[in-house]
């Protein structure tokens, strides 16, 4: 039986909701690290998200079959996508990296993934993707300008860029899994294996209770776990089912401008005229590069933030 082809037309309401949820993670992440230390925030986020994902899987009676090899690969990819990638970005947030710039870094990730797949796996890459990535990087450089102080300094920018690279490598790692285990159970496993290293690292480097604002920390962790980790994952999986991964990836370029508006409203983060120009340049580059079905999308984890 022939499988029906994906439609490239995504349902408007889930698509808009996904862009808003994805973008909101760049707001809740900085808000969380302002109230508590980054590793501890992530550790508890993953604990809550793992419980929610497992509970939802049980409630929906999702298939649990996963052989030992597949389970190990799912767990390994989860450590990269969650513990390493989020750990880097939250440290960058803690150092002062802005929400809009972080969103720009991660918006480049689907295109960087395609370029890495070409270099590592020998896959074909289009000229539009190469040029679009170059334009996107140029836009980010314009936003950064010559003085990196507004972005938290060179270390924060470097760590943010490493987070983008880790996200792309983790996306490629999903192909290494080979089998296609249930998405919700995979997410539950990946959250569960990512929580202990973050909690231990937090306890060792940040102390037993590194919280400066308990109420804000609790709200932020709950928002990150429920909205960004679970609702975002469900929305993305729905979009991939309806339009394919390429069509879903084409939404990623919308995140930076939405994040910029949210950051202005919530975090009082403003951009200069030059930075706004850079934002437009980057969005155009990423938008052009992701308007192709061959651009991969990180399906295992949402809410890079």
C-alpha cells in the first residue's frame, strides 16, 4: 500500500501555536536562570518533563516496545540534545546572552544540520541552503556588532554557538537511532536520562538550593516542562505528520522575530536599528534555506531554550 504524501500546507492554528511555544522558550529560559542557577533549573525541568511524558504515554496507551540497542541510542541522543545542548544555552543565558540572539543561533540549526549531513554523510545540499546559511550567519554578525558586551561577552556568544552546533549534531544523531520508537516514550527516556547529570552538576557547582526567587523559579520550571517540553513536542509531531519534517522546518525562521517581540514585552530587551537590520537579514537567509523539504528538523526535542 502506498503511503500518502505529506502536504506542504500546514494547519494554521497548530503552526502559529508551535512558533509561539518555540519562541516563548527563549523568554522562559532567561527568566528561569534569573531566579535560579542554570544546571539546577534544567535538572528539575527534565524531572517534571519526564514524569509528564511518561504519564501521557501511559494515558494514551502508546506502544512501549524498544529493544536494548534502540533504548541505548535514544538515551545517548537525549543526553546530547537535552543535557549538553540545553546546558550550554542556559549557561550562555546566565552569562547574559539575549533571547533574540539565542533564537537566531538555533534558527540556523536546521540549515547547519543539512550542511553537516552533506559533509559527514555525503548527502546532497542545495546551493540555496549554502547561501541561506551564509546570509543567516551574516545577519547574526550584524546583530552582534563589534562590541559583544551587550550579548554577555565573547564567552557567552561562543557557548551559544556551541549550543547550536550541538543541536545540529544531536539532530543527525536521531538518524543513528535507526528504528522509529514511539515519540512520547522516547522523549520520556531522554528527559529521564538528562535529569541526573544536570542535578548532580548543579549540586556540585551551584549548591543544594541555588534559588534567588522561589516563586519565579517554580513558575519558570513549570512553564519550561509543560509548555516548551511537552506541548511543544506534541505540536511539532502534529505538524510533521501533517506536512513532513521539511514543511515543519520552514517555520523555524519565524522564531527570531516573534522572540524579539516577546523579549521586548517581557524582558524589556530592545534592539538598535542596526541590530534590527541584522535580524531581518538573518531571518531572510534562514527562511530561504529552510523552504526546502530536504532541511531536517529536530523532532526529538522542542524548546531549545
